[in-house]
């Protein structure tokens, strides 16, 4: 009989992964064979430790394995884990009540799903059923998930092509306020909305505007002025507003939900990723009474509203408030911006943070803003990873360092990152 190799070996773990697991992505230095994680630190099977500036792909907002979140999940395991969507649990009701309290006052009820893509799928169903209109307007550079309906609302053509079939023409894109590369070459904040108005008038059968308050891909942060005009434009045409807060929500931008920064009152808001504190997978489609009245979902996701995930999510929200992590997020986002600016590296073209959502856009030349080629950007990622910093790369042009650590990050952690980034940039530039 063939024996399995020792499971603690990094080489063995990676070999077994390659033989048995379909990876969603592949890149240099990936996957990292992680065997332990706590707060902002992870450790691989070879014993190397990293500061995790990805939050476990943006889900561990209170840090990895926060004790109170884990205790809530363990306590729920001794009660009930999963029931049919026809029934309910105390954990699900508790979390639903909390979400209705914390989201904008325009929202009244929660429909639980198993994740962000699914939450957006049901948001699209709600909008179309309520308005009796088929089309959805989205923003360029937006990301809303990889299931077919949500994928149609994704701007990334490579992701759209992954469907293998045409996604139809019921979703169309409006310009996004990417001010660093504004095609109008002026600091106007809202001129891109002129084209948006024209597109909306050409599609009077549009049900809703689906948008992230802040775009996670590249950290595109609209101005208050932009969102005010965009909201007025959609209201005048009778469009619902669907805010995708799957990445920007649960404290990530220095507010519980990013809608608070702009005073937005959405008809539907979606949440996911960090909602369950890293325990299982949980998403939510939160809508007004008017929108959900008579809504028919087709059925319900089998594992939606898992009681263990809901209990963990409720504990997470309490932790964010009790430990001041939302306030820390706002302060550390500001500190991160200043620390990167003080680095004064010629390849750092733009620094964009709202709370701890954002990062740095790398360019070959600050004056021309020519993007740093993605091959060089990936080398920078690899160099900081070799120095114990785990990050990802993102952005409309693939040239942004995506920096979204747990909200418990400290100045010392950020200083360590900047200390690793300085020689990484210099080294890659010298070899470029």
C-alpha cells in the first residue's frame, strides 16, 4: 500500500496540491502552503512568517482567528449548524437585525446567501422583478462576481470570456471616475457623468445602477461630488441603486459601510467576504421593504444563512465596535498613505486609500504616468513576499499594489512593509 507523504512538509503539501486541486489563480511564489494564522500574521509549512496584507483575500477584517469570533462559532456548533431556508435560527435573526441597524435607513430586510457573487445575483433578480425592466447599468472597472449573472456585470474582459459563451446585452458599462487617468484631462470630478447620462437615456429600460461605492480593483475612490451627481442622475430616471459592498463593507473603509461616506440611500446593498469573520462563507442581499415585497428568488441557496457563519459574523461586528477597529482602519489608512508618500519612490505614481481599501499605482514615469509593465509589478510583489509581506496585484491596468490588511494592522506592521518595499522597488528597477 502506498503511504501518503508527511503532511507537514512544504514540498509535499505543494506537490499534493498540484496533483489534486484546481487553482483559481497561478502566479510566481504561489500558492503559499499556509499552516497557521493569527491576527495579521501567517506562517507557511516551511516556517516562514508573513504579514498578511490580503486579509486572507479580504475576509479576515478583525484578523485571522480572532478569539471572540472563534468562540462564537464554537458555541454555535454545540447548538445547530444548518437548517433549511424554510426555517430560522437565533444566530441568523440576530445577524439580520444587526445588519438592518447598521446599513443605511433605506434598507429593511436581509436575504442571506452563501457569498458575494450569489448576493449580487439575487440583487439583480430583485431589481428586475421590482421594476419590470431588464437592463442593468454598471461602471467600467467594476467587479461583482464570477457566476454568470454577476459576471455579465464585470468589466474585466478576461473574466467575462471565462464563461465560454456570450453574456448577452442586458448589462452595459458607464464611465468610472478614474481621476488619475481622466480622459478629459481636467480636475472636474464629474465630467465622465455626461457620457453616463447619454448612455442611460439610450436605455430607458434600465432597472438599476449596480456599483461599488469604492472600487476594490485598483482602489478607485469617487469624490463626494461625483456620487451626489450620479445618485441624482439615476433617481431622475427611476433607477434603483444597488451598492455592492462585498469588499468595501464591514469596516473596510473606516466606516461600517462605505455608503456612509457619501450619504447614499441604496434600494439594495450586498455584503459578503468579511461578513462571516472568516468562518465558512456568508453573503447578504439587503433591500427595502418595497423592493422585497413579492420577491421570488426561485428557491434559496442550500447553505445560505448558515448558523455558525452567522454567529461568527455577529461576533465580528461586536469586535469591530468594541476594539475600535473601524477607527483604527481609518487612522491606519491615513498612515499608510503618508508612509508610502514619504518613501518618495519614482515608481509610485498614485496612492489611493479610503480606510484600508486601496494601494499604490506603479508607473515608469510620474510625469507621463506610463504604467509599469505588469511583469515588473509582479517582480515587486515577489520581492516583498520574499521579505515576509503577502500582497496581491490589481488595478485597471494591472499595475497597482493591492494593500488590504486586517483592520487590526498597526504602524509597526506598515513600517515593516515600507521597509520591505523600498529595496524591492530599487532592486527591480536596477534589473529592469
